């Protein structure tokens, strides 16, 4: 399925992409390397790669095939990436809801991502008792932001940049 391009100037879109990783304290032109272990057909994966490129970071595609899997985040030994399952998915979505629509008296995120906000309009409780995108709609951005919130909560922040021998 193809989506229409955003009605925004491409240079503005590139600038906006840098804001996503900045939420996690990642700075542009800082010598970071993004390891991509998944195919780029999934929007969530593609978003992280695009953000990294727009921040001037190197991106290694096919990191798993190149033997770089041990350098990636692992939710358990031997399994790189963030675990999204029937158990973790509802928790991830609730945590995302808590930062997007925080309880009274708490600060939340201000998200100006049009695709994410549009997907939220069509992300509902379905007949199968799961929150998912309505039929014919997408949830890639919703899940990308949910994974990002989990990473923000549970992955220790790096305090400095160190050189890595390749």
C-alpha cells in the first residue's frame, strides 16, 4: 500500500526528523552509528534509520548479516531488538498513552508528528479486544513511538561517546 507524501517542504521534514532522536539526548554530528538489524520495509525501522541519517550519523544496514548483532539492544540473550508480544504490547501502549495523554498534574510529550497523530485517530479497541489500527489503516508510527517510550524508560542513557573498533 502506498501513502501520499506529506504536504511539507522536504528540507523541513528532514529538520523535523532530527527532533525524534533528540528526545533521547542524541545529538547530531556526534559520531554515532545506527545499527539496523531489520529490513527497511517496516516504517518503524525506517524512521529510526532516516532520523539517524538526518542527524549526520552513519547507518549500518543488514547489521545482523554482518555479525554486528551483539552490539544491538537485546531483550534477551541471542534475540536482538525490542520484544513486542501479547504481554508487552498492552504495557507499551499504556505507557505511550501515559506520556501522550498524561494524568492531571503530570507533564507529557508534545508530539507534532502528523502521521503519528493521524494513526492515533484510527487506532481503536477492536472486536478481538486488542487495540489496533482499523481495517485498511496503519499503526507503524504508533508502535514506533511505543517502542521509543520503552527504550526511553528502560535502556540506560549513554553519558559519553566512546570510539568503537570495527
